[in-house]
């Protein structure tokens, strides 16, 4: 195609390429990066000085160009002229800088043992109520103060409005363990389920479709934030019925949702999420139930974290190994064509790192007090030298109590053992009971919410549920005889 081009065409191309300064050193790319970096610095200074965004285009850039032309010459001026300081560019740069600062601040807050907030609201020149929230937190070796966020309150500025805004901010920014790609998959899956489940007709049609195609299941599961395991169960059911869901979405004309299931990356991310949520659900089941303690929970969590390091090591190999994730590995193995796994590899590693951070935040390292857990779970094999001086003598007495050792090995629970021997060995028993009395999960609250949903329905929405809930959930037997005696003279009351 170039054979018939005139000479002038090639001369123009040569001149164009020479102006771009592309060579083997990457000089053009380096210059371009420096220009962009300079625009960020100037936008940051504009914001710090609280000046209008138009200042970059109307004053700063003309001033720089004139100074460079006088001091360094015309050639340098042409380089600086590439600097973009338009009003919209400066605004976009400031937005990106602010987001980066916010992400760094949230990271610091997550690693601060304590933090406090200060908030106040005021009406601006446009009669808009603006809420400012500052935070004070531990940062390395000192205490730092930063603006947490600012937000316009569109209606009233009552205490409830302020608390709601703060709650929404922390809900959006705290404890987020999903990279944006995986979060998008989660949101799409929830939309798909809601699309089918939101209509009784759609649910019936989907059930008929699954029956005609001999599917094992015919109903999709809802996801709710307040019920254990629901997200993982929803993912697993949707994955099993994926092909049927595609047909249903086609019939409903929801092409924007259906197209996601034909996207290769989406399918890989979907399979990974099903696998990882299944694993986390299994961990959740181990942490559930009454009378679980922090010792057994700690063992399960340590096991999970160690396995997660193994998964990361496998994925991080030069040729990623996804064998730890069954469905994802099957998908990759079934691909006949060569696929690029670099993007998938980075997303999985990022998510596993996020999971580690969140687990360490919720379940901090107790290595400084490990003697407590060793003493509590294995009192007869604990090294007395590792205990504080005040507990060593009593620990030796317990280790040489043959009756206590027989009872400990007879199968009684840790709680029963330490409660029984608390009067005999009060000091070490108190330390052990302080460990065992701690909750290991929010299982009881979750089960309580389930009972609440049954008791307080839309037909009983004005009911004060506290008494019903207490009677429903309590293990304490009411004193029926006492109550009866008090009411015996007035049986109707």
C-alpha cells in the first residue's frame, strides 16, 4: 500500500516522527511522564493555595512559558508548552490527587489501634449545608490529624443525618476486601439474581426452564448482608445454573447482563469468587455454634491463613497454578486456546493480600500473650518459665495435681475444667477464663436476627419485640412458680 505513495508523504512522516523524539532510549515517553507529573504538582499547589482552577491556564502556564523563553530559549519553551493546565485538567488532577490521599489515609486508619473523629456542619455561600469530619489517629511514632471527608447534607442537619453520613462513609471505605474487578462481578451477580427473583412470574418461568433442561436446582438464592453464608450460597447456586440463567436473561431481553457471562475475564473472576467464598463459608461454619471459644477459633483461623499463603505461593509462580481453586482451575484447563493469565494472577494475589489484612485486623496477633493460650489449652505441658512470675508457682502445683490431670484428659471441656478448678487455683484459672469467656464470632447475633425476622413481620410491625425476643432466645428457665404466686390473687392479670 505504501508503494504508490508520493515522496512528500514520506517526508511528512519523517518530520512528524522526528518531532515526537521516539528513540531506543524511550526519551519521548520519559518527557511525557515528566510533563504529566509537573501538571499534578501544579494542580496540587493550586488546591493547597485555595485558588481557582482557571489560574493554571490564565496565569501559571503563561508565566512559566515567558520565564523559560527568556532564560532557557525557544526550544525549552516548546517542551513546556506541552504542559496542560486547562480548567478541566486541573480539576481532574485535583480529584485524582484527593482520591490517592484518601486511600492512603484509610490505609493508615486501618493500621491504627485507635482513632477519634471530630465533626461539625456549616452553611456555605450557596446556602448548602457542608459537613466536615476530621480524624485523629496513631501514625508511626506520633499522633496525626487529617480531614477524613466532607459532604453536603442535602436536607436537614440533625444528629441523625450527620451520623448517617459518617456511617455510610465507613461502610463504603472500611473492610473492603474485593478488588474493583471482583466487586463488579459480585454486583452483576446480585443484579442477575434480583432481576429473576424480583418478579413472581420470572421466578415461575425460570423454574419451568430449569425443569425442562433437567437442572439439579430450579431456584436462585437471595443474598443478604445480615445472614451467614448467604453470599457464598448465592454464588454457588448461580454458578451451577449459569447456562440456564443466560437463556432466561435472553428471553427477558437483559442483554447488558447476559453479555457478562460470555466475557472470558468475567467467567474466570466468577469461578474464583465461587471457590473463595466456598472456602470462607467452610471457615465460617467452624466458627459458628454455641459454646465455641477463642482457642478453637484461633486454630481454625491460623490454619486458614497458612493455607492462604500456600495459595498465594502457587498463584505467584511464573506459570500460575490455580489448583487450589477447583472451578477456576477446571475452566482454565478446559480452555483450548492460549489465554493470558497475568491479569487474573494479579487480581487473585491482590485479593488474597486484602484478605490477610482484614483477618489480621479482626484477629490480631496474640504472640505477646501466647502464654495465656498455651496455659489455657495445654496447662500440663506449658513451659512454666514462659509464664509471669506471679503465676509460676500455682502452675507448678496444677501440673503435679494427678487428679486434675486425669480429669483434664477425661474429655471435659476447657470451660468446665477451669470453672471447676477456679476455687483451687484462682490466679491461673482467672487468666484462662478471661480467654475462654471471649466471643469468637457474632454467631449469636446472627441467629438472633433470624429470630427477629420471624417474630416481627409486616403484620406485626408495631410490636415491641424485646420481651418476645428474650423469651425466644434465652436459656434461662423462668421462675413460673414465683410468678404464679404473685398473680394467684388476680388470675386474670
